[in-house]
């Protein structure tokens, strides 16, 4: 453990953390951080910018955890039609909820899982995201995950990790597994 007296813990700033790249581990890294923070009684919010049709392991577990706010984009909608305007609306709503939580400062960590896709598809203007990150209360940590993180977000981040794929079981035909991939 680092010496906490050397740098008073309460003076430490909130961080913008980006997990990007083509390798597996972005969402699970963010979930690991949430696990760690919840264990130290921090309040955590996770917003998943994915179509909320399937119940992933993290979503099922989240429902049992106090101190964790867990939102999935488009919950309550039917996703059977490939309707782009509906996707956009769902992304906008998920972003509005995220923005509100980041600015309110009630959560120590706000995780924006897979938000890079919603930005890169043009559903959420990148300036809205960077403005919110810059305007957030200084203690709030924000985690951004997803491939192809926009340059503007990377620029202002304090911590950026790019996952590099070296090998993935999918390459030899092993499909996604319960408990490992979802
Ligand atoms: P995880 O949620 O497992 O941490 P991730 O967030 O880094 O993965 P995503 O781009 O969100 O990756 O994709 C999620 C799904 O795609 C997972 O089932 C994961 O195993 C799979 N996946 C991730 N990277 C690769 C890859 N390089 N090749 C094949 N499948 C991959
Ligand atoms: Mg992911």
C-alpha cells in the first residue's frame, strides 16, 4: 500500500480513465474497478451503451448489489427491429442519464461502458462528452470503454490503456462463453 500521508488522500483528483483497443478486457477492466471501489464503500454507476436485450452476468449480479447504479441503454424497448432512429434515441437517453450522474457528483465513479460506439456512430456529439468531463465535480472519476476511443476523449484523459489482442479463442472457432464473455 502506498503511504497515504505522503499525499493526502482527500486531495487526490478524480480521473478520466479510458480502456480502448481491439483486445478483450475493456469492459471487464471497468467492472473490476467497480468491484474494487464498491468494496471500499464508494458509490458507483455503470451505464452500458449496448442494446439491453440480454442479461449479462454483470447485469444479473448488479441487481443484487447496494451502492451500485446499473443502467442499460434501451431497457424496456424491443430491439428486434434494426431501427437506427430508435438506437439514437436510446443512446441519447442513456447519455442524458450519464451526464446527470456525472455532474451531480453523487457517485464516486461513473462508468460509460461501450460509449465509444455511440459517439462514433454519431448518436452522441463528442463535444457533449468532453464538455461534461471537463465540467464534472473534481472528485468524480469517469471511465470510458470501447474500441476506437475518440481522440478528443483520449486527449483529456488522465489514464489511457489500449488493450492489444495477442490471441483470442474466437480465432480458432471457440464461441463466446457464459461467465467469460457475457
Ligand atoms: P470484455 O467485456 O470481455 O472485457 P471487451 O469489452 O474488451 O471485452 P468488446 O469489444 O466490448 O470487448 O467485445 C465484447 C465481446 O467481444 C466479448 O465477448 C469478447 O470476448 C469479444 N472480443 C473482444 N475482443 C475480441 C477479439 N480481439 N477477438 C474476438 N472477440 C473479441
Ligand atoms: Mg466491452
